[in-house]
């Protein structure tokens, strides 16, 4: 286990370095190194010795303590997922992923989809093939979805998205008709990056993120990485002409960081010392970014600091103006910049496309056009370029198919968790005072400290006293946008 952790640590830091420091020209060497390391990881994961040990423990799992039992289950699954793949294919896949990120970045910068397309095709083919190796009788996209969120499948998501779309579509239409009522133009003035960086530090402090164990880096596409609860790294991207972009990106990644930083000490060194699933992880980041971060209480707490940093840009703007501006809803092309209301449609579009790409009913040649079509269908706008279209996100270049729905499921988890937290904690009152510690303490107790010890469904039950129900998300959004736009 220590050796596995060490490899994970080493390759993780190398990926972080690739994103933050590596010169573009280093991409091919990086891919070669990752190929060699992935071969070592493959050999270790699939060694007869490890397989036999895990199999024996698995047979006696009812006799094990809770932590060891869950570790054995996780090992069993990770071995099963990897051992069904021939080594050459595994190594080739890992090298392809390492290379694809750099190619995708270039393709996005130059709006050149053709450059990225062969990589995308290869990654899709591999993902489909690997899913079928693992579960030959199951639909490959269902297998991929299940990897990010246990139990998530097309049937469940089709129902979920149907319900959400039905509730949100009228809200999108009504708010679009009243879009001029909210002025957000001041968010797009000139905001020097060094001052935005100061603001990032302020907001991290407000959230209760310990700088001893969490750093902030700058990248093209923000993400969070962690190697243990003692080394968590969040990232952001500053735009000089967009204040809210990096600000909310830091709050989002900060939510991921809090989860990792607050896993239980009893899990240190264990593979269970990490978020329970991608859906649970996104529930925490989106809870902080939107439900807390875009609440009036949070804006009230942080606005004096923002105003002190940017007195000229925000002259005459009150905290209420700021709160309304960061919640303005307008259909737009870029998922990561989308408002809370239209966001779900960006996820739905990607879900539709992934289903078809993995299912083999949509080719990579047809993807750019299909993307544009779906944006017109769902949001009434059409991207002019692929940079603003199918090249905008990094997930597919990283080999992640089936990840996007986690954002929507996570948003819905978050709404239900908040509803439950409010029964025990006066969230608005402590957030408005700038003291998030009661919030963090509540979530630590209900969710964070368990890491992967409990599964998502169990965590929701633990935090909310009931099973997952998307109605909390629908109610929360309906109430919020009715109030904001006086619908
Ligand atoms: Zn996230």
C-alpha cells in the first residue's frame, strides 16, 4: 500500500508540474516517462502476490475492521479494473493521455479541432474497450459513469435530467426576458491580477483553508490535486477583465480542498483518505461556489475586502448590487463561466454527447457540429468556433468520459445537504459574520471525515437522514431565481 501511495504521489506531482511549470516542448518526454511509470504501476497492481493477498482478505472481509474491509474492497475493485486490460494497451493508453493534454491545449488555442481529433478518437475507443473488458455484459457508458459515481447509470440520469430540465427551462426563459434588470457590467472592468491574487488569499482564509497544507497555483484550466491531507493544491486562472471568474473558481476548488483537508486522521496513509466519489466531491465544491459563495451572506462578508482592493472599479456598487450581478443568468457558451441556473444545461449537452460517442452513434468527425446543434437546442445560442465549442473542456483530453454528470448530481446533493445543515446551523448568520467554522465543523462530522469509508448514498443518508432526492435542488433554484428576478 505504501508503494502504491508513493507511485500515486510521484505521478500526481508530475502531472501537477506538467500543468504548471513544464515548457510545452517537454510534452513528448513527459509522455514517455509516464509510459514507463504506468508499466511499473500495472505490474505492481496485477502481481500475483498482491492479487492473492487481496483475494484472501476479501474472502474473510467480514472478520476485518471497518477501515481494512473498505480498503480491501477498494483494492479488489482497482485490481479488477486494471487486470482485465492487456499491459501494452494500458501503457499505450497512459502515454496517449499524457500527450493528449498538450495537443488539446494547442488545438484549443489555435481553434484547430483536427489536430486533437485523432487523440480524442483513440481515447474514446480505449475507454469503450476497457469498459467492455471490465464488464462485457454491461453498456460501456454505464460502466464509465459508475466509475465516477457508484450506481450512476443512463436510466437514472435520464430521469434526473428530465426532471431538472422540466423545472429549470421556464426559469431560464423568464430570467432571459428580464436579463437587463441586473447590471453586471462592473465585473468586466480592469482588475489587475496581483490584486486578484490578494483576493484569492482573502477568500481562502475566509473559507478556513489552512495555508500550511494547501497552496494556490496558476494554470490554464483550474483543478484541485491532492496527495494526502497534508498536501492539497488548488489552482486558478486570472482574467484581467473578469473579476468573478477566478474569484468563484477559487471558491469552487477551495470546496474540493476543504473536503480533502478534513478527511479523518485515522485514514492517513490509507487509500480511503480521499473524497467518496466525484459526485460527492463536486457536491462540496459547488456547495461552496454557489449555495454558500453566491449567497447574499457570503457576499456581505467578503465585499468590504473586495471593495478595499478595487475602490475605483466598484465605486458606487453596493454588496446587494454585487450579489445580484454574480447571480445574473444569461445563456452563454462556456460551462465554467456559466451562471448557476443555466449551468445544468451545459452538463446535459455533454451527457448527451458522451452517451453517443461511447455508444458509437456519434463519430468524432461529427462532434463539432453536433455540439453546436445542441447548444442551439438547449440554450438558444450557437458557438462560432470549436474553441468556444467542443474544445473548451479538459476532461476528454484527460480520458475522463462519464465525469460531467457528477457536476449536476453534485449540485443536487449540495442543495439537499444545505437544507439539512440549516436545521442544525444558522448558516446565513455565521457566513455573514465571516465565520465559516460552524459550517465546516458540521460537514466534517457528517461527510468529510469519512473519506471513502462510507459510500455516497450512505453519506447522503448520514447527512440528510433520507435518500438522495433532486427535489431539494429544484426547490432551491426555483426559490432563489424567483426572488432574484421577482418572477
Ligand atoms: Zn470541481
